[in-house]
C-alpha cells in the first residue's frame, strides 16, 4: 500500500525518501540582496588597501599608510565574517591590506635606521 507521494506505508518514519525545500524563495532572495552591500565593502577594502600599499613607499606617509592598511583590514575581515558565502573581494582586500601594513612597518624601520 502506498501513500499519495508513492512512499510505501510500511517505511520507517525516520527514512526520508524526498527532499523538500525548507526556506521560502523570499528569504533566499533577501539573503542574496543583503550580500550586495558587503561586496561593495569588499571593493572598498581593496581600494583602501591599494592606496595604503602605494603610500607605504612614500617617505613621510608610511605610518599613515599603516593606519590606513589597518582600516582596510578591519573592513575586509568584517566582510568575511558577516558574508555567509564566499566573498572574494573581501579576501583580496584583507590580503592586500596585510601586505600594506607589512610594507609600512618595514619601510618605517628601514628609514629610521
């Protein structure tokens, strides 16, 4: 004997034979729409980190460039933590900002010595 979905009535209740969607489409669409501003913050992290990396090699701007790199790193890490999916812009911004902070520290030490 089978039910209306073709599942035998003798099947155990813990055996799943069909996968159902648990989230409505509106919730998934809202999740995709909310990820767009985070992607924009990821692009901002890339731009700020690139400016910091370039400024790290200018003699009087290496310390402010390090601070700018730390700001870009904070933005990138925030995007990575808050985005439920993979955000490549935030990852690139975080990596570029870590290079900017490293370059700023190295250039400050080299110029001081």
